[in-house]
C-alpha cells in the first residue's frame, strides 16, 4: 500500500495526492515489488533503500547513499499469535531524498504513523520540513515504547494475581513471552539510542535550531524507556524466581500430604496384617476380637492424625 501526502499551506492538514512532488511524504506499508519499483523510478533512488526496512531482522542504523539518507529504527508493535497479544518490535525506514521527498516504509502500519494520520494530529505535520518530520516520528516512537511498557506492567500485575491461584505450564509460557518482549525492546531501544546520538551530531541530516528541542526531548524519552526496560526486566526476573520457588514449595506440600496419608493408611493395614496371621492370640478371636481390632485401628489412626497435624504435616 502506497499513499502520498502533502501539507496543505492553507489548512495545515495533510492532503492526499496521486504523484510524488517536491515537499511530499510517501508512506509505504507492506509494498509490493511493483510498487517499490514504481516509486524508485519516480523519485530516483535505489530499490535496496526501500527493501532494507522490510526485513524484520533489520537493525537500527543510518545509511547515506549519494543524495539519499536512509534511517532505520525499531518501533514497538503488537501482533496476535494464537489469539494472544504479543509485544514485539518492527523496523521502520525513513528516507530523505535530496531536499525534495520524504519516504517512510514498513512491513506493517505502526502506531506512530497511525497517530500522525489521525485527524487530530495531521495538522501538526509539515511534509516539507523533513528533518523535523524525522524527529517527530522518532519522538512518537520513543513515547510508544513507554506506553507499551505500561501495558506490559499492567499485564504483569494481572499475571501475578492469576499466578497465586494456578500454577500451570501455560503460566510458564506467558513468562517466556514477557521475557522475549523485554529482550526485543531492550535491543531495539538501545539501537535507536545509537541512531539518535548520530543524528545529534548533525552529519547525516541537517539540524535546524528549531529541531534541536525535539531531538533533545526524543533522547530524554528514549533514555527513560531504557531505564523502564531495565526496571521491568528486574521485576520480571524476580517473578520468575518467585514462580520457581512457588512451584517447588507447592510440590513439597503435595508430597508432605501424600506421605501423611500413606502413613495413616499404613497403620490400620499393619494392625490388620498382624491380627490376620494364622497363629494363636492371647485374647478372643471371635466377633468381639474383630470389633476390638477395628476400634484399635481407628484409635491409632486418629492419634496418628492428631500428631501429624500438631507437626504441621497435614
């Protein structure tokens, strides 16, 4: 999907146009080979600049080729796997073609682009101010990381309350998904930080005085995201340790109860086995003896049960 926008000088909002012109923004989401070739021919860039960000394993970096600059960063992304939410990251490429055209390309539509295209925010974007546009996208991505981390924290709190009631393999798999998300987020945010530091030097793209504040705010937000990831990772590691301890403790409790029950069952069995031997006994072996054996077995079992309870074995 390819959409081309340009800021309306009168209303300040984004207008949709059919062909790329100077000062426009081309937004490409999961483009086909034909769409990639068509845009490359019209704006005069190499196809590899558009295909690099479509690789989900592409890392954050900056490439300068001739009169085009490619900036690749990772954005948080939510996907659904087997009906469950999975937090991961997705590369987005921003290409500044000369001083004419700005291009964004990604495998899926990410949150910051959705927000920019939202009616309430569209008037804040100036497609002809490409450096500022880059920093606005980077700032939104940094804020999205913080927002996603609050979602993960809320999910962790729900998981903790649920973990108190049930201990199954399903919970272990959920912990593994949380850990994977934090690993992806940590690697992506640190990679984005490197890109931001390079942009701050002003060697890759032009830095205007009005844009420095946005870039500085983006760096602050990104550092905050890094700190939050470290904090939540420590919390998650603590939950994993507690989960393992709880599983081990629950197993010990179950084994303790089973052992106590085994002892209680073994006592009347032992008494009946002794009295069932084919030898003479010093007391009546008739009906009175039968009920006597039953009563003795019950009394011994009750005494043993009381003793086990006193020792907190039941």
